[in-house]
């Protein structure tokens, strides 16, 4: 018995260590560290549910331990009156309150809080900034109709202003989730769902696709860059200006190679003849932290590998291997890195 108790204790410690190790990873987005008004509401509901569940667990666990100890005391004692069983009336009352009344009260409280929270996080705001997001295979197309400007996997927005993200998909169902800023909302083909929130603190927040959507579901991430209103206005102004000519001879060669190889057939670079819409727009590729929706980091060497052999970094990606010379690859990397 003692061996079994020790084994159970060791298993409990190992499980708790693994669970807590998951909480300490600062790079993973934590919905319990909310930085948006809607995310705060949702975290509040989570803590309430956790508190109630923990309370029920402790009470039930305590009753089980009490029953075991009482049974042992009775078994050891000759005197049948020691720790005699409680009366049937007491048992009936425990079943009525513990099994019916208390669960009903808990479920009622949770239902009211959930409905009120859902209502609060959906409330439209008059001066909201609208952003259109389309779930692709496996990346996110992001359009600002008011600028107008289209990018991918990299969403800039101002802190403090209400945001309205209109979500849809042109393939399967995905789910758009930035745990620190708002709840998750599915992107569904043929339907537009709206996510409303406002971010409270400038910073970079990671988002993920939260609905299994195929082989590269795990690499369908994005970043949300929350800026001060002033920084955001500067970002908008930069993307309203006509694009600059490539700054170096190498980048200039890269633009020509980009337009002669198949690249321009699938990708858009605003203000140039590259106007493909199968792949992500690359107009600001130079300022994005990741390639392939989080499959690789945006460094010259990873970008070089990506443009020549994207499937080696992201198996299943729709972008095929592209044959090019080393000189063409170097020039295209210089061109793409110059786009911001
Ligand atoms: Cu898109 Cu999972």
C-alpha cells in the first residue's frame, strides 16, 4: 500500500511539473495575461470557472478522505457505535444539496456570466478601424480597406482604438486567435464573422490558427503589432506613399528576376507589374518577422531557401520549388528585403 501511495505521489509531482513548465514559456501567447479589453473579460470568466471547479474538487476530495478515514476507524474499533454511519436523512440532504441544488446554482451563475461576457465582447463601436482578414492555405491575407493596403500574416493596429476584424476563408474553416487580445473566431467560407476588440498596450502579440485545417495547421501563425496612435498613423502614411524604386543595383536586378521568373504570377508587390493573388502580397515583406506564416524567420539565408525550395521549410505549401541561378536568388533576396 505504501509503495502504491508513493508511486501515486511521484506521478502527481511529475504531472504538476509538466503542467507548470507549460505555463512558464514566455514565447507562447498566454490568454491569462490579457492586453485587450475583450481578452480581460474572457480571462475573468476563465478564473471564475477555475475557482468554482477548484472549490468543488477540494470539497469532494475532502469528503472522500473523510469517508475513508471514518471507515478505517470503524473497522479498527470493536464498538459499533464509534463513528456510526450518518442518518439516512442526512444522506438524503447531502444528495439534494450537493448533487442537485449546488450544481444548478453553479451552472446558472456560469450561464449568466457567459451570456453577459459574449454580449460585451460583441458590442459594435462607432469609430472602429476595419481590417479584412481571409484565412488561406496556410497563411492570412490582411487588407486595410481605408488605406487601402494589403499585406499578410502581419497586422498593425493602434492601441486604444476599437478594432473590427472581418473574417472569412476561401478554402476550409480556420480560426483566428490572438489569445492576449481577444477570443477566437472561426473563418468560414462564404460567411463573414466579425471580431471586435481593442488592444490596450503597445507590443507584439502572437496569433495562431486555432482550428485544424490541414497539413500546415501548425504553421499558420501571425503577429499583431499594436502601436501608439502616432506610430500607427506613421505606418499608415508610409503605406499610402507610392513605392520607392529599388535602392541598389542588386535589388533592381532582383525586381527584374522576380518579374521574369514565375514569382510575379502569384504575388503582388503594390505599384509594380507583379499583381498575382494566389500567394501573399509581398509589398512590405522586408518588415515582416517571419516567412511562411511562422514556418521560418525572415533572414536573408532562410528567405533564399524559401524562394528556391519553400516545401523544404513548409511541406505541403502551395508555392512550388523554383529553379533559379545563385545570382538570381541573391538578387531576389536583396529586392524582397528592401520592400518595406
Ligand atoms: Cu488554418 Cu489551422
